[in-house]
C-alpha cells in the first residue's frame, strides 16, 4: 500500500472511532442509558466478556454497575437486569412493557420469528394462548399426564436395568424419556428408545444445546454477519433444526389421512382444526403450516432438552454427594416404599426430596440468562430510559445465587429450601423457568417430570460414580445461554 493510502486508511479509522465515541458520549450525557463499561467500536464490550462464563461475567458487572446496566454485544446495545428486585419489577410488575422477545441471532436465523419461543406481537399472543390451552386440554397438570409420565418412567427403569450395573452415559436414556412425554402431546405417540430416527433427533437436540452454549454460539450472537463466513460448529445449528422440522412435517402429513375433527388426538390435530377455522382470515391468520411446524419443533426441543439436562446434572450432583442420595432414598422408602411407584401426591410428604430437586435447579441455573426480552418503545426504568428496540437480558443466576436468600449460594445445600423443622420452604427467588408473561409454558409439566423420574430411578437404583466423589467436577462444560454439565458415566446398582 502506498504511504498516502495507508495514512488515509489510518485517518478513516480514527475518524470512525471518534464519531462512535462522540455518539456514545452524547447518548450517555443525556443521562438516559443505564451505566456500563465503555464499548469499543465494532467489538463493543466483547473483550470484557468471558464468553464461556457469560453469566459469571455479568454477575461481576452487576456487582460493579448495579441492578440495571448497559453492555454492547458487538455492535448491538443490550441492557442487563441484575438481582431479584430489578427482574421482578421488569418481568412481573411491568410485564407488558418487557414482554417482547429480544434478538438472539443464532436462534433468529432458523426461527424467522415463527413459533412460540421467538415470535412477537399478535402472533406470539395467539400462538401462546392456543398452546397453553391445548397443553391443558391434553392433561398438563392433571392426573392423565401424571399416569403417562409414570408409564414412561417404567420404560426408563427397564433401560437402567438393561445396563446390569455396567457403566453407561445417561444422556440418551434421559433424553428420550423426557421427550416421549411432550411427543405424546404434540404427535400423539411415544417412540422406542431403539428407534434410529428418534434417537438421531435426540442427538440433534443435544448437539444444538451444546452449540448454543459454546463459545462458537456466543461468537455468532456477538458478530453474526462476520461468523456467517467462518467455519465452525455454529454452522451445524440450523442444519440440525431443519432436520427436526423435516421430521415434524412428516408427522403433520401423516396426520392428514386419518384426522377426526370430533376427536383430536394431539397438538397437531388441534392446530390443523384451528387452521381450517381461520381460513376465512386468509393471509392475516397466524395459524399457518409454517407456524405449526415451528411451534411443534419448539415444544419438541424445549420438552426434551431442559428436563433431561436437569436430570443429568442432578444425578451428577448425587454422585458427588452420596449422603444426599442416601437421605433421599430413605425418604422414598418411608413415604412410598417399594410396592408402588411414586406419585405426585407423595411430594407433599417428601420435603427433603422436594428440596433436593429445587436445589438442583437453583444450583445448576440451567438457562442462566433466560431467553432475551426487549422493549417496544422508549421505556423509563428506575432513573434511566431503555431505548426502543433494546434487547434485555434478565440474569436469572443473579437471583438463584442471591446470598441474601440462599446463604453460601455456590454450595449445593438442600437446606436452602427447608425450614429449620424440616418443612419445605418456598422462595420467590426460585426462577429457573424465568418469570412473568414469557415464563416457560411447560413449567407444570417439567416439575412433574422431574419429581416422578427422579424418585422412580432412586426408588429402584443407587447411582455410583466411576471416580472418587471428591474428583467429580460440577463446573459446567459450557456456560452461556445454557449451563451444560460435564460428560460422565455412572453405574446404576439395583437396591
């Protein structure tokens, strides 16, 4: 490059930086934006973020800048909510103002604003309302779904028995078990654990959760345009979702030949009936085949990965703390015995087991930042103004790890959810499913699955590690959008 050309490039870069800093200072000087670290041009605050320990970084920044602060994820400005009071005020007390879904570039690429998880506006309202109603109609929170979970737990027990005490990796037993519950609602069927197509889908879900939670996924969310040209695991995410959508579409087509409008069998039947009812609305209807595919895929993925990952992480914790496992088994033996399977009515008489499950969810903080929210207009919040369109991340870990509510929050301790006399203690700070209008639609189903699968396994088996408990590492393998447990094997010994 000629000297004059090099000088021109250098001056252009300097001028760009000065313009960026002037614009940033101008906005800051108005006193509107929450405080936060100064961003760099293009990079934003990327150099200050530990992308494999994102929630930890945000925790440290929250302690420095307060309960509401500003960051720049690459070129995008975001606001982070830190602590129970700020998150409750935004998501619950002022839920309508923060109800929009914020940007998450890797997810936005495949969702295209369709389905339940990443839609907005009237589409989201109609689809979520329909989904909640349909889930309830097919038994969510009722005895019928409890019996379905108990039945699946029996299949899971058989698979544990087939290991005959040999070491095994639990992911691909726990994933199909939890997946089959949502499959029975969405597709009207369950799948055998040796069904190759079904197990391939379990691989896609597990892979995507890892990709989203890995540094590759975070780099894509920070610099989506740039990462489009960079090879890496993030390239698999959309391909995995497309294969899931192909599977869903096959199921939808299989329903067409024998659907009976007088007796809908599952979510797909109900959605197709709604599509027929809305034909008169033409292109204005949100009940389209594309939204059906994405809604079913959203339910399929969410109903598979979150519950199975929580159980997998929970069993790893029990391997590290065998005394806690033993105490849970003592309570199961006392309340349930060995003659029948556990049921939901038992939970009220099993405060220690209930506390252990709650503590697992608190301790692992599976989705530490929730999914992003957004504001649709300039929104006054505390003494600041959050500008229209700003993505808002509620740092749920800052609530689940609040030392005012949970002494020694980085220690696994079921006493966090127990009164001194041993009774179960509820806490408003328990937010693993997020809070407000965007709270997880399947919370009730997930709670039921966690209790019944957890107690059914421990009723019949003692879980043993392959290494000494003190050598078990509970640090997440990845920690950003999700906290992924380390890969491990265990032995299930019949009791």
